[in-house]
């Protein structure tokens, strides 16, 4: 049984993570804590092998250092790390010979969607991204939409087909991220959906992810707990722990 | 057997229409003609009851007058009529006691999609339109996309849910037609698709039309030929001949 | 304000209905009750105009009689009524000059899907139903799937296209309800989805409903409360209260 | 420029392949032939590096031997090879140091769909296959549907979720290929579509391929011509030539 601490255990995600980790036959929660607790001491007292951090973004960098310095493997669910910070933490992990993960998205389905999108973009340079969320979402496009477009751009080997793009109504052709169009739909009754739509020669390919709730992050958190203990580098993105 | 003349019979649509009408057990093509032929004389000589006009837009108004004056029922497939022109032709049809149709779209599926979209908009004020065509299409949004948004607006009884619409990348939220968002996708491998996406309280409803080719217009042309002979008014839009 | 009693208010659906009705600016909950309470007396004491019954199926018939005899309009959410019983209740409603509704499904989206399916079947006799639910669902096809196929059958004017249906693996072509194929998908991550897929001449039309939870029934319950008070017949099916 | 012979050039696929290969800037058709022509002699006369064989299935084995013996790389589009035959041809290719391909499907989109399906099945053991074709298709499920289910089975690491599968109407739950359900839809207006539908924990992932015509095979044929000349083994399946 791998010993796991959940940091940020009183938050909504944290409470669900405690349950999910305890329900996994290979994992057990040895402590729950929150901002204010002495995380380093707790790791030593419980001999925890993994710490799942679900606290606020601003605490992520320091928490990761504390976890690594205490000899445990960090599984960090907060976003907003700067590239520089990730490098510092990766160096520290190497020094401590600890595996670890910083992941902006723990949904296995979303991660596979992005991975497949990048693979398909090698063969189909013509592709648009359509994402749908509830009207409460503040920004558009979504972070996942932007990330998907970036991955597509990095993977494309050819330019997409030229297109007139004459808009009778401004905005019809969507947002443009270096040649990849992104369309953001905002409707009640939708939680989080994304379609990556590829057009080829007399054929199309769609990859479509649909998330009902943040519960979809739990299998990814459990997978990460089991994988980081087998490794000795800190990686960025859940996809790095998947084949 | 209803006697039908195809005007514009040498064009791509015309050739297909000749075949489709002849394949229908209730219809027969009694003459094929094109610009330059004396349409009025031909109607009299053949005693045609219906004339399907698939010539160019600019000829539509005059051809409809000739057809009505010769006592036949016009089925007009050209777009670009002005409101004033439609009224003149409707008055003429009434006087001549002839049924008739001017239709910007003969696809039964597209017409049903728009009809259903208007019906659903009464109950679901939150709705966006996503249309996809090949990169060769010059303008965006498509005519069908704009028409669908207009019908939705006319049918809505409530305002849609407020939404922040803060665009990190310009155009993400699509085009806005009086509050209805329209998103235009342009990809090879696509002919003509449209999805009308409704969001409700913990539920969504999608109406999705997909057209493979202009052959999809043929059943609508045949339906129109059979319906106009039963009527004595000229209507605009194939939906007016459907229950 | 229309005065509404919720019967079965302690059940999951009942609790949500109390909230939804109170949140509606035209409705107010004047009493909440459950099996064992004297419903007739409560109606008189509160002068309730509408009673929403969300108790168990076996109580539905008697509750409806009590509600009508007390002069209120019943909105009945229990299924399992026999045709004979519905007729008796409709006669009673006429006598009492009360409007009323018995509805197997309060989801406005599902009701529109079925209505549109019946309309489209007049023009597209070729259609299959694909429904998806979670693996916990006991029976397949779903009740909505069967009801949709029945409505399609009643509406079709032509036979569907002949098809070889040679199954290399038994069951590939799905269930057959008088010529309408129904396919049942059972997957985790799905709550309740249904697609009605029409095939035409070089075109297809899909109507797709997706429900996230039973919350999707609430707008239909509120709509029914407002409509039954305007009427003096008892109808079967929410669609009868929609245009 | 890679020199290519098209064998079976008078067939529908062959004619399209001649055009597609000639339109590719790295390829040129040096000869077109059909059953009856001396393929071996033609290869020598033209110094062709690749032979694309689009003749009938029964000729595939012999043609591949002739091509390899003449020192060219075979790209074989006929299906129906026995495992034993593939091994014999692979041994011959090794001996001759020639690359080659036998491919039951040249659609890049369909090949990616199957590849992604196998990858996702490692993480999502719950999955069903829905394929749609025109009513003329004789057998169900389609070959691609069966192949996809086989690949999913080989890739799954866990058993899928138990499900009651109580069919009120026989066939509702579809065909069963070792635990993977396959549903076959047959409708006019559809050419060839397939959806691989994965269900996870509060999320779903769909991979959807749509083919408009056999033209979708052409990019795969061209890709194969360019890849086989770089290799010295004969592989089975276009996916083996893709990253």
C-alpha cells in the first residue's frame, strides 16, 4: 500500500480525493492537512511516500519544495507555475531522487484527447477546436482549448488549406491561435466539452471529450500516485506518466 | 401524372432534377429548356402544370411571371429575391389562382432543422449555431446559419442567460446575430453541416443536419411539384408546404 | 401566484421540486406532504390550485382522484397508468372542469426530441434510435427509446429502405420495434442520452438529447403547473401542454 | 521522384490512384496495368520502385510474390490474406531486402481511429463501437468495426463494468465481440462512419471517423508509396508506416 497525504483536504477537490485514494486498493490516505499545518513534519511522522497538493496556486511552488525536501513524491494539482519554477523543482527532484508530477489537468480523457490531437495533426494539418462550457465560465477560449491548439501547432508538418475567411459577421471564424481556429460555446446544461475536428481528403476525424464534474479528475490523481513512486524525475503533464 | 418542365435543364442541378422528377411515380418531365427558349409557349404546348426553375438568380423574377401568366405553378430554386418582388409575384399567383414556391433551400433535412430550431427556441432561449463547410466556401457564416439565427430570434420568448464573454483571443465567442452566436468551421472533407445546440436546465438538445451533395435537394423539388398543384397561393420557403 | 402542493416532498425529486417551484416567480409552494397525509383536506385548507404528485406509481391513480375531487389540478409524475385508468381520470377532470397532466417524462428536451422525431419521420422513413445510459440501468432499450420508436412508427408514411441485415455477429443490427431499430449503449460517465438518426437522400438529420440529472425535470414541472390551471381537460404527456 | 506502377488501373480505385499518385510531387506513375499483363517484365522495363496492387483479392498473394521477385516494393490493397501467406511474403521481402505493405484499409483517418481506440482502451476498459453505413452494405458489423473491437480487446488491461444487459427487445445491446459491444446502423445518406465511445469516471471520450468516399484512401496510398521505399520489411496495416 502506497502511503498518501492529501494537502488541501477540506476543499471540495480535496474531500473527493481522500475518498478516491482510500477506495483504491493500492493506496491509503495516512494524513489529511491544509494550509497552516506543518507539511514537512507530517510527511516524516507518517512516512508518506506521496503528497497530493490541491491547495491554492500561489502555495504550489513552496509546497513542492517542502514535499521533495522531506523525501516524498509530489503530485501537484495547482496551475500557474512559471517555466523557471518548474525547472528549479525538477532539479531538486533529481537531487532528491524523487519522482513527481505537476499537472494542470488530471482528467485522463482530456489528456488522451490532447495526445491524440497532436498525433493526428501530423497527418491532418486542417483542424479546428470547438469547446463548450457553462455560461459562468469567465474566459474564452478555455485553457484546455488553448493548450490543444498549441500542441497541434507544434505537431503539424504542413500548412493547413487556404480559406477565404471573409466574415459577413465579425467573429464567425472564431479565435485564431497561430492558424488553429478555436470556437467557444457557452450554454447552460453543459459542464465541459471539447471537440477536436480534423478534415482530410474526403474524410473527417473527431475527438470529443465530455466531462460531467471534477470527479473526472480522481482516476488521474490515483494513477499519478502509483506512477510517481516508480520514477525519479519530476514531470509536467499527466501525459508524461501515461504510455 | 403531374406534367413538369425543368428550366435550366443543362446545369448540374437541372440535369439531376430531370432524373429525379422522372424517377418519381407521380411526376413526369414533359420538357427541358434553358435561357433563350420561349418558356411561355412551351408551357402552353406541353400543358405543363409545374415549372421548376433552376436558372440564374437574376432571371428568377421574370421567369416566375411568365410561368404564372401561362397558368402553370412555379417552383423556383433561385435565391436573391427582394421582399417587394415576392409580394408582386404572390399577388399575381392569387389573381391566376396558381400555387407556387420560391425556396432558398430545397433540402428537406435543412428545412426541418430550421423549423425544429424555431420550435425549441420557445422553450430554450440559450442556443448557439455551429456550421461547417469546405474551405472553398467564400463567406461566413453560411446563409443557412444566418437564417437559422433569425428564426431563433423571432421565436425566443425569453432572454438568454448572461455570459461574461471575455475573449482572451478575439473571435472565440463567434459571430453575434442579435444575441445568437454563430460559429463557422471550414475544413476539407466536409460538404455542409449545421448543428443547432440548445442548453437548458441540466439538459441539452442538438439538432444536426449533414448534407453530402446537392442531390439532397431532389426530394424537396419533387415534394414541391406535388404540393403546389394542390394550392392557390405562392409561398416562400419549402417549410410552408410541409406540415 | 399559483398555489402549489408538492406530494412526495421528502423524496429526492420532491425536494428538488419544492425548490424549483418556489424559485419560479409565478408559483408558490403552499404545502409539502407525503404518503399518509390527508391530501384532500390539505388542498381545501390551503386552497391550492395545483398538486404535483411525485409519490410511487401505485398511488398515482388514487391521488389523482383525490386531487380532482378536491377541485385542484393534478400534475402527476408517476408512470405505470393503464389506459383504462387514464380514461376514468379524464372523465372525472371533465366533470370537475379541471385541467391536469399525467407525464411519464418531464424533461422538456426529451419531449421536444420525441415530437421532432415524429415530425421528421413523415419525411424520412429511414431512422434508427441510439440511446445511452449508465451500466446501472436494468433494462434495455430505455422507456424513452421504446416510446420514440412507437411515435416514429405512428408517423411514418412510407416503408423504410430494404436492408440486408445479415448479422455476422448476432445483435449487431439492434432491437427491432416494428421496423425501427433501437441500439442501447451502457457506459459509465453517461447519465441519459438519446440520438434519433434519420437518413435521407444524400443527407442525414440527427436529434440528440442529453440529460445530466433529474434536475432537468424541474422546468417541465413548473411549466405544467402554469398550464394546467388554464385548461379544463386532463392530458397525457407534457407535449400536450406545449405548442 | 519515386517510380510507381498501378496494377488494376482500370478499376474505379485504380483510376483514382493513378491521378492521386501523379498529383503527388514526390511520386510518378511509370506504368498502368491490369490482370493479364506481365507485371514482372513491366517492373524491369520501367525500373519501378513501387507497385500499388488494387486488383481482386485472389490475385494478391501471387502479385506480391512477382513484385518482390522483381525487386520492387509492394503496396497491396487487397484483403483476405491468410496469416500463413503474410508470413511467406514477409520472409521473401526480408530475403529481397524490400519494404512493403499489405493494408486492409488505406484511410488515414480510419487507421488513426483504430490506433487511438487501442491506446484509450488501456485507460478506459468501458467502450462500445457504433458504426453506420448505407443500407446496401451486406454484412454487419463492418470489417472495421470488428477489427476495432479486436484491437480494444487486445489493449484492455481491466474488465469492463458489469452491466445487467436485460433485453426487453432482443438485440438492443448489440453484437458482442469478446465483451466489446458493436452496434450497426444502416441508413441512406450515410457512406461510412464509426464512433468509438469510451465511458470513464464522470467523463466520456469519443473518437469519430466519417468517410465520404473511397477517395479517402488516396492519401494513404501515397503515404505508403513514400514509406515502403525507405524500409526493408513487409508490414501488415498502414498504422505500421505511421509514427
